[in-house]
C-alpha cells in the first residue's frame, strides 16, 4: 500500500494471560471494524510469547477517533479485565520508509 508521508503508526505490544476465551473472535471483529474507520491505512501483527500489532493511520485525529470508538472501548476493557497481563501502546510519526523484497 502506498502511504502518503508522514503518517502514523500505533504499536501495540502485549503479553496475554491464560484466560483468552473469546480473544480471537474479538481480534477479528476489531480488525474488521478498524479497516472501516476514516483514516485507517493498514495493519500487521505477529504473536509468539509477546504480541505485536501495528496499525497505520493518516492522522492523530483518526487514531483518537478509533481509540474512542464504542466497540473498541469495550474491547479495551475486556483486554484489561481478562486477556492481558500487560500491554504497551506507542504512537509514532512515520516520515520515511523503505523495504526489500527478494522476488
């Protein structure tokens, strides 16, 4: 995806606890919902011992709007109460990027 620079990255790192009932369903729901939000650009994630999800946004206003979305607020509360031992959120301005691809 070609993103116009600068844009913003929200980096969400987390450590789950043992009680993850309903977690995967909520992840899918939040990903679908985030993609519908004004200013959303893309998302990538990985999970082993620690999970990392990075979502990309056109503006800080778009990020704030997503953070305050009613369904996202419910997911955040469920994460605090049930799914996570801890999480950390970083918001970064992306001014430059480059990549390599073998093929």
